[in-house]
C-alpha cells in the first residue's frame, strides 16, 4: 500500500458516498465483488488503470479526478525520503475519508455555492486562528 493507493481509494470512496452509491452497486458496475471495492477504498489493493477508468465513468468524473492534490514529487514511492520528512498537508488531508467526502459533495454544487462554501471555510479558519492565538 502506498500513499497514492490510499489517496485514490479515498477519492473513490468520497465520490461514491457523495453520489449515494453503495459499494455493491459500484462493484457490479465495474465487474468486481464489493469486497474488492472495500480494498480499493482502503488502499489495500491497487486499482488497475482500466478498472480506474471504469470507476471514473461510473462515478461521472474524469480519471484525473483521482489524482487531484497529488504532488508530483510525492508521486513516486521509489523516491527515498528523510525519516524526519513528513508528507505535505494536501496529501494528508486527502487521505482522510471525511475530507474526501466533503470535496466530492462540494464538487456537486453549482459554482456560486462552491464559492460560498469556500468563503465560509476561510471565515472558520480565521476564527479558529484568532481563538488559538488569544488562548
């Protein structure tokens, strides 16, 4: 299991949940058992290119959707990193299922509503920053 497999799995799960599609229905649509979808979503099993294309078509997204937020330098697990080096924040955030679900849900909104959600989140972040600085 690699960070990329986990990222792709989280994006699959978030989009599937946003569309209210069960693992069983997704599995049937792409020709696997629901247990395989579970393994894809957890990052335990790697998704082949052809299967990922089928999943993308089923979830109505371009295949590039699954790679959004992936830093080019972090894309190769063959790159040796210092033990003290940590993955970038976007990679960490996108492996969290809840954040992936939020992203998938926001993507289903009209552009104006997406911008309103973004403004709301910026306000929350500023409020949180102000509260932690005064504490």
